[in-house]
């Protein structure tokens, strides 16, 4: 994408297009990546509830995969995850390992 | 047309605000501005103006509130002084960066410590790089006139930037002067209606304001902000021409007094310029060709025009009512930049005066002009930066 020059930008950086935040893939900020371990998941959906970036997907009322385009790797889901019999259903892994 | 009254500078500007009838005013009291907003609040309370006044808990909140109201699409004003302006500092850059044409009278006051409530330009000079337009005024009449013109300059489609009108605390804000007020209807017509560019309240066109802009775009926005500032000069002159037609009072980018054939000159802002003009007259009577330049538009600074006006002088003293400790005063550095391009230029000295409301007396101006006459004769300078009116 060709970047705009200073004569083309909107005065005051106003964004006149609704929903344009979708184009900003903030997942690139991530240092730690949440990994879902399905066999330990009790489908409580705490991760979906707590995620500040709507990066936990739910399909037909069931937990689906992470949306890594927008997950910044904050780790709240992993912290809140009750898991099953002491085994977490979400663990954080360092990116690039 | 209009009427002549005896009022203070604060009262004059409060009346200008009443006549402008802005949509929103969020302000916090601080001496010596308090009296202006108190009078304006009375106008609102008495139904003389329809402005919605919003009481806030600090100047930081006052400016934040103004930014919100201006982004919503309103015509917005506030007012402050000294430490109040300092507390607004963060938000000043938000207002200008978001290109919101807010109008703020600044009643110049010293900054602490030591605590001091009196006239001093340190407050507005501290905000000179905040992206606000700055107009400086000598007396109550100029404060009133510039207040009437301020929003027309700020809201111009080429500009869309916030604007300060500065006047000296107490010396102007609390002294009673002869002031010519325009008719309410004339000001209403002159100021006209305001149409904001991207109002948030236009709910049919949803938008986001104040986004995060990273290194890939930040500089483009700053460069475009500079471009808007570069348009201000022409807009100020056009608005001032229209104002002259209405009021008979003419304003340029700066005022010159007996400067055309002068050999020595003073450059000074605001109320001290009035005293200095008297001193210039007395030196002219003695056969010394003295003159004066009083800047009106300080941001953006009209370097070329000021340079042209001063280049023929032999020696010039720039009087600063604000200090930059360990450096020259803020006005001096601008004047030095203005005359720098010329091969033949005046010798330039800097005097710091009047800090914290210390009186500027005719004898101070005389001292400086005598020194300039000596410099013009000998070409020798003892000290480039010196303080006047201070005890050893």
C-alpha cells in the first residue's frame, strides 16, 4: 500500500471511515502467544468474556480458535482459564520459539 | 455605532465573549483571569448570552472539555493565566494537533516559584511551541478588538487552529481604560456562524478522533500542521482589514512607531510598548532618531516582515518580560532570526524586564535608548543580555 503524503492526510487525523480499526492487525505486537489445549477446556467461555480484543472466537456456542490477527498476547485468558483438574486449557508460549 | 465605556481589560474581553455568543465555555478560576470568567458567567446567568458554561476541577480538565466540545462541532472558548496555562500544557498540543479552533484569552501571569500572581509573559512563552496562534495586545481596546477577531482567524478553512489572545495581568486586566465597544449586532454579523469540518455530532457520518499515529504517519500530520500555520499570516491581515472597515481601527502583523527613519529602536510586547512610545517621543524631541516595533502576531512569527522593518537600524534592544535562564529571552531569539538573513543589520541586545509584575518605568526605556545611542555611535557592546529594574 502506498503511504499518503502530508498534503493528502485528513486535518487533525480524523478517521472518517467507520470500523477501520479492523485493518490494523495489532497481533503483530505480540511477544507471548496463547495456545488452546482443547482436551483441558470445559467450555466456560471465560476467555471469550475476558479478552479485551475480541480475539477469542466462538462458533455455535462453543470455544473456537484464537484470532491471532488481533491477539496482543496480554495473557488475561491464560490467567482466568480454570482448566480441567488443575490443567490449564490456555498456556502462553514465547513467540518465535 | 458602538459605545465608549470605562472598563477593565477583563471586562472588555468578557463583553467580547458575550457578543460572540460561543456554544460552550469550560473554565477554571485563576488570578488574574478569574474576574473575566466571573463577569462572563454573570452574563450567562442573566440570560444575556446562551453559552453553556461547564464547571471543571482544573485547567487540564477545562482544556480537555473544550477539546471535546470543539470536536463535537461547537464554537468553544475558555480563559486562563500563568500556572493555569502551564497545567493545560499537555492538552494545548491535543487541541492544535486535532485542528480545533478554540479561543482562549490568556491574562499573562508569572510562573511559580516564588509564587507570584502578577503580569509576566513566562506563561504564554512556555506555550509558544504548542501549535496555537498567539496574538499579543497592548491595552484593553486591543484585547477587546483581538478577541472579536480571534475566532474568525482560528476557524478559517485554511487554518482551523486554536488561538490565544494575550494581555498583561493586572496592568491591563484590572486597570480601567477608555474602551470603544462595538454594537452587539455588528459583532454577531462580523463573527457569523461556525461550521465545523468533521463534527462528532454529525451522527450520519461516524468517525474516530484522536487516533494513535505511529512513526509511519506522525510526521505527515505535523508537516500539514505547519502548513496550516503558514496560512495564518494572510488570514490575520484579511480579518484585520474587515475589522478596520467595521471599527475604524487598523491592525497589522505588528505595530511600528516612528521606526521608518529610526537609527535605534526598541522591540517590546504588550503594555510596556505604551510606556516605551512616550520614551521614544522624548528622545525624538532631543534629536535622537528612536523608534519602536511591537509584535502582534507572535505565532506564527512573521520573520520576513519584521526583518524588513528593522534591517536599517543601527542598534536594537529587545525587551523580554520572560526569561530563558542561561539563554536569551524568547522575543530576542525571534528578532535575531528575523534580521539574520541581512548582510547589513542592527546590533542586537536583550534586556529582561518586568518579571513578576515589576513596574516598567519610562526611566528604564530611557536607560536602554541611551545605551543604544552609544552602541550606534561606537559599535561596541558591553553585555548582550542584561536585566533592567533589578537591585544589585
